C-alpha cells in the first residue's frame, strides 16, 4: 500500500468514526429528551401522543403493561418493516434507539414537573418531538409510524402525510373512547407541539426556500443575488405565454435557494431593482452542495 493510499484509508476511517460518534450523540440525546417528556409530563397526566408512542401510552393507561415494554413491542412490526423497506443500517440504528429508550424508561427516574394540562401538552410534546427529531438526525427513529406510512404510501399511491394523519386520527378516536374526549383534545395539542418541534430539530432554523424570479431586469437581479446575498443562481431561458394572443417574449428565469431568514432581504432587494418582478417561492426540505451554508451538526 502506498503512502497516499494509506492516508486515504486513515482519513476514511476517521470520517467513519466521527460520523458514528455524531450519530450516537444524537440518538442518546434523543432518548433522554423523549424519556423526560414521557415520564415528567405525559404519562403521569394520562396524556398521549400520536403514532406508535401514542399507542404505547394508550395501552399502558388501560392495562397493567409497563410503558417501557410496550414501547418495544408496539415498534417491533415497524422495525421489521423498516428493514425491508429502508435497509439494514436504518433498522439497526432504530432498534438501538428504541431499546435505549425502553432501558432509560425502566431504569431512570424522572420527576413529575407539572399537572397543568396546557403545560403538560405543550412541553410534553416539545421534549418528545425533540427526542424523536434528534434520533432521526442520528439515523434512527423512536417512533416507527413513519416507516409504515412510507410503505403504505408506496402501495396505495398516497402521500406519507396523509397516512400519518389517518393513523393519528384512529389513535385519538381510541383515546377519546378509552380515556376521555378532553384527554384526546389535549393529546392533539401534544401531537402538534411534538410534530412542530420534530420539524424544527430536523430542518433547523435554516429552512430552505427555492425562489424562481421572472423579470426584465434579470441580469441586475442575478448580480444582486450573487454579490449581495452571496448565493448561486441558475438561469433558464424561457418564453412567455400570456395575454389574449399568447405573447411569446423571450427572457431569462432565475432560480436560487436561500434560507427563510433571507426571504425578507431578497424581497427588498428585488423591489429596488424591479417592483413588478414575478417571484415564486417553494419550501425545500434539504439541499446538497452548491453555495448553501449547511448546519455544522
């Protein structure tokens, strides 16, 4: 093996170790955050969440089964499905994360923080959502519902979001029947808080927005985006097709990707150049490469 080859192998090994440590940190942090949300807020006050976690909490409330056992049992079918649908690496990390959550729930004692129902719903959902989101950042899951949603969306031709909503509707109907309507309503607040926190943890504050700009001053706007915002621009040649006679003016369409914190600044700068510019914005979940500043973790 040459010196360059040996250096490449060492660099690859270091990168693998670094990635494994980062994933481990996210999963462990997620486990303790979720366990804190469950033990200190939701479970003592008989609140539930959506998905597999909600099913586990609901069964624990109406039976003598301990929560840490149900967390594992309810997620087993999802883990098997995840192995088939997504892959071995995901299934292994998800299994480690869910077993870790069960162990923490069984061995670590968390104090009950409050009995105020609104605080329980909001902060219980916050810590649970943060835990699930951190585990996803680490390559695993603490709730296997999305695996089922991915599988059913492929089979039925629907969106993942539609499947998740349907599952959670069934969970909350069951909560209203077995617990109470009030508990089910508060549990919906818990789910909303958890889902928003999960999105924030995964996407971060730098949520990306794709911006398409059509203007007669495309060169000036392109220079502004590159010089002022420091972003890259893709240029598409296009023809217009508007008006009664379908006018076919030729122009350049600009496309760039910015963070949501830069939207207002972009709009102000475009207005200075061309107040009549046609601007379309679309949410983007993630990007790779290019002139986009990525999160450090």
